C-alpha cells in the first residue's frame, strides 16, 4: 500500500494531510451503502410510525388485550373443564375478570393522558364497551365452535340445537385446543371494536 503524509506546522496548528490508494485499501463502502441506506430508511420509517400517538396506543392496547385474553382464557378454561360450568357461564365469568385487568392497565398505561377523568365514569364506559364486545365475542366464539364440532365430530344435529347445547348444557365437551383456537379468533376480530370505542369514548381527552 502506498502512503504519503505531509505535515505543516504553523504556530500551534498541526495539519496532517494523508493520501491513500483506495484500491489498495480495498474500500467497499460504495458496495455496502445501498444496503446500509435501505436499513436506515426502514428503521426510520418504523420509528416515525411508532411516534404517531394512535399507533403507539394501538400497540399498547394490543399488549394489554393479550394479557386480558390470557386471563379470560385461563379463567374460562378452569371454570368449564374443572368446575363443569356451562360454556356461557364460563365465558361470562372469565370476561368479567379480564375486564378488570384490561381497565386497570389501559387507564394507567395505554390511555394515561385521560386519567384526569373520573375512574368511576371511565370504568362505566369501559364496561359498556366491553359488554358489547362480549356479545360479539361470544357469538363468534360459539359459531366457530359449532362449525368445528359439526364438521369434525360428524354430529347428526342441526345448528340451532347444537348452539343451544354449547351455550346452556354440559353434555357436549369442548376440547382445550378447540376452545382456545375459537376464543383467539373471536378476540382478534372484536379487538378492533374495543380499541376504537375505548379510544374515542371511554378514554377520550
């Protein structure tokens, strides 16, 4: 490698000029720059997206919703499989427990800017939104379970009777994987209603 240096000294100033042969140094920065630029561009785009208030709140809401979903599913599972309550009763009690978890974390973290409003007022609104969500969730959940049982268990029974048995009776046992899968699909669909209703009404500020 060829290297030349010339030092110029004026008073206390020292200037160093270094000239190097770029080819001998094997400089590949030009080849890497497109990838580097692309990576920086993507990270900048994600950072700007997360800086938007609505997006940040939705991400937080999904995290809180995931924790509430776990609480809901575990509670409903225990009540249904261990205490042998009806499917509707299990879902209802699990829902009430998960609502408390969701309200506390959404008030303290997701929509913390709205804490100036009365907690009692917010909880009433939050409960109202989630009651609508509960009916939507239960309807979808039961429909998913009914379709699964109809096609995979080859039951010789019409849908209305099957749905009635799922909701009010304990003679049809729903296996855990089916129960969890149907609950997750219903929760995923209803979560959009819950988020926008709570953002625009419950925790509006």
